[in-house]
């Protein structure tokens, strides 16, 4: 499952759920890349977006977390990942 996450909420170890392009449409970071602090900083500096999709294994989430995420409470989810 992929979730759309603001760049400021990205953390080391998360995995991109799609390719991220720079402002000119060139590949910046490929899908399935595990994020590091360096890559996160690169995304913040060069990507033409404020959010990216990350992969989340559904078996790591409980129903309450999904409901909270839908209600805009992303912090609990980010603590679980």
C-alpha cells in the first residue's frame, strides 16, 4: 500500500512508492529506494513536489491507525514505521 506523505514527515528507512522527478521532469529518486537523510534532503531541495508516496505494509497497521490517517493524524503512523 502506498501513502502520500509530506516531505517534512519523511524518515530514514522509509521506501518510496513511486519515482520522484526533479523540476525538469528528470528522474531524481527511483521507486523502491530506501530513504536516507541525504536522499530526503535531496528531495526537499530538488523535487518539484511537496509530497511523495511511501510504501507501507498493510500488516504493520491496525484499523485504528488507518482511520487516524484518514482523519489527518499521521504522527501515529510515522511512529509505527
